[in-house]
């Protein structure tokens, strides 16, 4: 089965997309394309076998993370606001959940984040989990808690780099 993850475009068919969390369904149907065009948040969609039907998606945008909200902040660079990306939305079609598609989308998120971080400074990837099951999913993917809200999570770019670009023999993992 050939999966494709690419930026949303007008040919993608979102009509049959259903999500257990209705705001994630209506965002895809009503705002994802326009927000991508207007640079508010870029949505990437998952399709299969040359069909345009959307099976899952995620949305990313630029973000700034307060250093004060980070655990072990004394170990961090001394900037009040750390450059970041925000994974604003992530969803898999409700009848296709728990088959590995969320993991597939997260792999793409990490690759995109790493590529971006090698062009502009991005210190971490943040997400606001909408509930405990979503939080558990993200913790399983390597995220940790900010200290301002138990559902506010992050993963450092160094950890993403270790996943998507394992160090070369000379120790350089750019
Ligand atoms: C969260 C969501 C995107 C996960 O996608 P999915 O396709 O169901 O998850 P996957 O099958 O790819 O699971 C990936 C891994 O996470 C684990 N996992 C999935 N859901 C989990 C949960 N609730 N708690 C802990 N681990 C979880 C799986 O066991 C799997 O582990 P593995 O990689 O070791 O095999 C999907 O369930 C969804 O769309 N939920 C509704 C919308 C939502 O909550 N979005 C998050 C918004 S903040």
C-alpha cells in the first residue's frame, strides 16, 4: 500500500473525513486549505494509492516557547523565548485509527521539523494534547511536559535529530 503525505491542495477530497474529535474534522473541511494559503498553518495530508481522499492530516506553524515553562531551564540557552514549531493539529480518520497511520504522520512531522531546523533556528517542537489519550500517544512518541500545563508538551530538536538523522561516523548529524 503506497501512502503519500503532501501539502493540502484543492484536489484533495476531505468530504468523507470523520474524526472522533469534531473540531479536528471541521478544521480540515473548512479552514485547512485557506490557512495553508494564508501562511497561518501548513496542513499536510495523508492519502493512499493515488486516491485524493484524505485519510489523516497534521498542521504545523511557527511558535515561541517560554523558557520559564521548560523543565530544567537552568540547563537551557538564556533566551526568554525559544524558537519552536507548533504541531497544532493531528488526526487520523476515525475508522482507520490504531493501524499505524498516526505514527506515519508523526514520522513526517519529525522529518519536516528537522529539515526546517536546519534552515532556520528551531529549538523544539510543541503540541497541546487535547486530552489524556492524545497525551499518551505523544509521550509514546518521545514528547515531555512543559511545566505550565500537563497537556502542553514538547520534544527537543536534538531528540528529533537523533530519530530522523542518526549521527554519521564523524559525529555530525546535520
Ligand atoms: C492520536 C491519533 C492521531 C493517533 O493515530 P493512530 O493511527 O490511532 O495511532 P497509531 O496506530 O499510529 O499508533 C502509534 C503508536 O502510538 C501508540 N498509541 C496510539 N494511541 C495511543 C494512546 N492513546 N496511548 C498510548 N499509546 C498510543 C500505539 O500503540 C503505537 O505504538 P507503537 O509505535 O509502539 O506501535 C489518532 O488516534 C486520532 O486521530 N485521534 C483522534 C484525534 C486526536 O486525538 N488527535 C490528537 C490531537 S491533540
